[in-house]
């Protein structure tokens, strides 16, 4: 029996919040995922957090009351720029993932077509070299080839369906990110 990971401390409140305020739940989920992603990629995300944080601290520590709103506006713009950079990086990562999946699908398709061509060549070569064959064995061979082709086609269709579903989910998540409402798949307890 495999032991399951204990749920994080925020999971019960998230389970309570999800049916009551789905929009707030998605925003908090996005913030949690963004924080986890920033922590995972500290090397490139450190400047994205330090620069706006420094601008905010400078604006709050300023002694000049007249210039403080302008400094706070600059800090807010720095946070907005950091958030846009984060979104751009995530969209780029998602696009690379989809591209890699499509490349793998194209390779699989090429391999299956190659196998079918090889079977076709073997059948053609066998049919031309053989004496008049028993019609039953020829029909059996044709049925085997047809079954192999259908199995390859069904495998390709399943992979295409999975990729289409994944792409639709990614597009929905991207649209939710653009709206500022968060989004994504999975629960607040994942990651």
C-alpha cells in the first residue's frame, strides 16, 4: 500500500472556500502557484521580486509627502511589470510544452506510417513471389494488416484527443490569467 502525502495546511480552508467563492479561490490558487513557481525558479525570478520590492520600500520610507504618491505609483508599475514578465515566461513555457507534445505526436505518426509501409511492402513482396496462395491465408493476412492499421489510427486519435484536451485547458488557463481571474486545473492542494 503506497503512503499518500499529507495534505498541506491550506487545503481545508481552500476546500471550504472553493464552492462559496470560486473567483476568489481561483485568484488565491493562482497566487499560490505563482509563489511556488517563483520559489522553484529563484535564479530568474529573484530580480522580478527584488526590484519592485525595493521600489515599494523606497516609496514607503520616503520622507517627502509630496513625492510619495508618485513613488508609490512607480512601485505599483514595477509590480505590474514583474507580473507581466512572469506571465510572459509562463506562457512561453506552456507554448514550449505544447510544441514538444506536437513534435512527439508527429514522430509517432511517422513511425506508425513507416510500419504500415513496411507491412505493405512485405505483403506486396510476398504476394509477387508466392505461388497462387490459399485465398483464406491471403484474407487472414489482409485482416491482420487492417487490424494493425486500425490500431495505429486509434492510437493516433487518442493522442490527438488528449493533446486537444490539454490545449483547450491551457488556452482556458491562459484566458483566465489574462482576465486576472487565475484559473488552471487541479485543486488548491496540488503542487
